[in-house]
C-alpha cells in the first residue's frame, strides 16, 4: 500500500474449514529495514483491521469471535527485516455458491482470492471456539439531488425465500439513521428479487421484505417522515439472472436480490468542504483505476510526495456526516454521487477502503519524502442501461478529501 512501508502478503489462500468456518492464510513479508509486528499493522484480536467481502452477495465478514481479544487470528509476532511470518485468520464461512472473496488487510492492497477445499497449515487460531460471528450487509449510499438511496443485499438480511429479518439486519437497518442527512421527508422501501420462482411468488416476497425493512426503519427514523413499502418482484434486475449460454448466473441473481431505501427530503448537513490542503502540502494525486466488480466500483488513487520531507496525510477510516475527511474518496457519476460502502461490525474501521494512515513503520498521518501511497475504496456502481451489460467505458470523477478538484477516470472491467 505504501512504498515507504514495504510489507507484502504472499501466497494468500482461502480454505473452508469444516461447515461453518473459512480460514485465510498467508505469509506476511517484511521488506522494510525495521522490525514489524502483526500488532503494528492492527492484525490482532483488538483492532482486527481486516475483512472479507462477498461482492455478489454484498456481505462483509469480520473475524470469528467478535471484537476484542476473542478474535480468531494468529498470535502477535515480530517479523525481522527480510523475513516472513505465517498469518491465519478465521471467518464465518460464506454460502457454498460463493467461489471467491475480496480480501482486505491493513497495509496491503485489496485482492480477490478464490475459495478452495485444500489443507490448512497448523495454527492455534484454527482450533479456537466458534464464538460470535461478525457478518453483515454492505451499506452503500448514492445521492442524486435531494434524494438519498441505500442498497441493502437480501442474502444477509433474510434467509433464502423468507422475509424474516436476521439479527445483523436489524442493527444495520437501524444504523441507516446516522447516514441519512434529511431530518424529514419521505421514505420508500423497495424490495426486489431474482428471476427464480414465479412472477406472483416473487412479487409477494418482494412486498413482504420491503414491509419488514420498513417496520424496523420507521421507529429508528421517527415521525418526521412518511413511509411506504413497495415490491417490484423480479421486474427491475441490476444484473443478468442467466449467463449468455442460458445457464444459471448465481452471482448475478445475488445482486438482484436486494432492498433499496430511498429518502427524499431537505438535508440538515451542509455540503462537504473538499479543501486543498493535500495539494498545498505538495502531495500529487492521480487515479490508478476504477474497476467494476459485481455491482461495485473499486477505486484506487496514487498519492505521491515528490519532496524530500514528510508531508501530512491525516487519513481516517471513520464516518462523519458533514465532511469528506482527509484522504477519503467519493465517486461522482452522471448526476449521482457514490459514497464508500460501510460495514458496521468491526470496531476500528467503518468503510471498506484504506484502513489506516500507517504509511511508514512506526509513523501515522504522513507520507515520507519520495514515497507513494495508495488510497482505495469500494463504492456502489451505477446501474448500466441494460442490467449487467455495457458496464465499462463510463466516465466518473473521483473526489479526494483534501483536494479541491475531482479527478477524471474511466470505469474498466475487473482484471
């Protein structure tokens, strides 16, 4: 993630361990000239600066065991310069149809890793108690004029074919209050299904799911809003339900199973001041890529300090309702603004994006002279004109907190 903090994740593997667990194993290589520990990177049971993301199903996974010392991860060790240490982290297993996950580890760049059934190297973390599962929906926000839209994936909100909300779903729905900027107005909850089943059954299921989300959301937001719940069945897909050869597209169907919360009202939050403090400090930004991945955009921005002295970059991975904090990213499409997708379960980070400002060993909030760091983030993707088709070639603007002007970028396919 930073040329001044040359740590690498090597030989990343995701292996199913029994029916309930998924283990991440890799070698953490220390390419710096100083000793580095897992705790230095927040890869411990306390901070847990890591997650797995099932993109098609819009689900994020934190360590099994919950927050705090019970998190199932390798014991902290010191890694000497030029040496490696094995790391094992245990997560709740995703559904069987999930074949890969986006691996997010502090200090490293995000990477998609396939899920296998191979052997695991021995580690005490593998034999711990199952404990609390940290599994929740990605909550993604899009703004258009005075309208805010939140997309919630159905697979983690409900059991398959059911409209009964899970425990994690309730907390995530109630948590929308913090990200809704209007104090009054109208709220519409829209339910959507995939193409499996009859039109009538899907219509009923979408209505029931929309009503269930509304029932939890209304007490949380209060009486300043009017509420309605609508079901759309399978009529408004955002991805193909089948592949070009006619076979089932389970990833596309997962994207179509969703609930969208639309809020219209007058915002009580002033527009964020983007400022120009990072460019004034001599930090030059360029967009490396904006890639479409299963209904999301993964944006990557390079920040370069061409000077000889450290330059401040006080980045924080935390949500604030009234500002785009320094180094945070947002994406503007045609008449829309997309915010970072959030995951409420972990303790020390709010968004699926750059996790900390540790861009050099033992230092925070600055970019050393001559160094280059990568800021990245996951966003909801604009829906193509034809669902799942023509998704590349779109032009967007990437705004970076601390820069006055956004940067132009082209959306490309994953690769």
